C-alpha cells in the first residue's frame, strides 16, 4: 500500500485513552483534508465474514447470465439486486464501466418499513450463503462506519453522535462487484472510470486484485491496495459538500490490468454509507468563513442522490 495513505487503529478511538482518541480524530481529519483516503484496522468486519463473502460472491458471479438476470429488478435504479455489464458509467463519461454488480441494502424493522419505504433486499436462491454473508458484512461495516462518523463529527466541531440519527437507518448499500476478463482491446472503457463517490463515506474491503488508484493534490495517480486486515475508508461527495470542501472527496478509478493479465477477473466489495434521504447537506456554518465562502446550494441527501444516479446512468430522467 502506498506510503501516502495513513493507516489508523480504530481501537484507539473506540477504547483508547482520551489523548489516544483525540490523536485518532486529528490524524483522520488531517488525512481526509489532504487526500480523502485512510486505511483502518481493528474494525468490526471479521476475517471469517470477509473471506466467506468473497467466496460466495465468486460463486454468484459464476452463475449463467440468464440466472443472474432473474435478480435484476426494473424501475429501481439498480438499488437492490443485480446490475449487468456496462450499465453504469462515471458522471463525465458515456462509456459503460467493465463491471457487473449486486446491491444489498438496509434491513429495516417491520414497524419502520412504511417510514423509510426502502426496496426489499433481493435474495439469491442458487447461492444462499451469498445473502447470509452479504447481510452480515453489511451490519459489520455499518457499525464500523458509525465509529468513523463519530470521529469525523468531532473533527468538524460537531457533537460526537451528530450523524447517528441520520445514518442508523440510512440508505446505505453493500456492492459486491465483478470486473470480468477483458476480451478485446477497450477503446475507452476501463473497469471503473475516474469518479468521486456520492455518499458520506465508503468502506472498502481488500479487493482480489490490484487496480484501484486515487488522485492526489499534485494530480498524480497513486495505486492503493488494502492489506488483508484493513479497510480503506474514503470521503464521499455528501461529506465534502456538508463540510464545505474541508474534507476531500478524492477522485479515484479502477484501471485495466496489463495486457498479459486481461484474462483475469477482479472482485471488489465497497460499502457506501448513506444517510436517510431527508438529511440536509447544507454546508455547516462552522465550515464557512471569509477564507472559505459557501460553495454549494442547500439540498437534501435524497435529492442529491437522485441527481447523481441520473448522471451515472442508473436512474432515467
């Protein structure tokens, strides 16, 4: 992993002394201002859950396409279930990415379903363990993300639990992705075009192969690979907007492998932590001053998400 990416021990925040907790907050905030990515260890995702999710993700994607297409749900902008090759693209490109993916979402208690009105999770009959470990990973990454947002809130001068009411039942997504073998020389398509994430923060398990690169302040692409016990956690556009650009939503991409590795596949499983749709993303007053005037119009998380889903081709106008 590049030395430019800071590695932090989440246990220092959860269970450390007050000075250790404060140091974690300051180190995290400094990294997010500089490049927008950190590596985290001692998180809530166990090796057992992570390894099994990758195992059964591979089994799901080895199913015939007509079977996988049973789990594509029309009319919901790909928010649950399966999305096939080339459907999504980066917001500044019309070329579809070389990937297929599946979405698990929030499991809402029965008595709250009418309040949130989320789509039900789509469960795969052929590989039931895919569902089991997908939902277990979702819960573990949600818990890890809650701790990260507590630290971020403190760094921004907010109450430690500022984000909790907005994200406990947020519209978060776990996305097991399959980047398939490259058959023909791609004209413009890459596995994932350069982009910034839409959400508050993204938590990424170690991928099965290299390819992730982030853009630093000097416009250099830096290759990043999470070590087996680490999560990569980066800032998304919603948090950049809320913090009035104090925290950076860094541009990143997944590049195609060298030609001699075109026949290989790559699996990656990010967790996109979203708030509830009615959370306001209006720039925080304490992030606005003479040197940093307000950069964004007021908007809700739900309206911002819909704008971006249209831009990347998942939602039709």
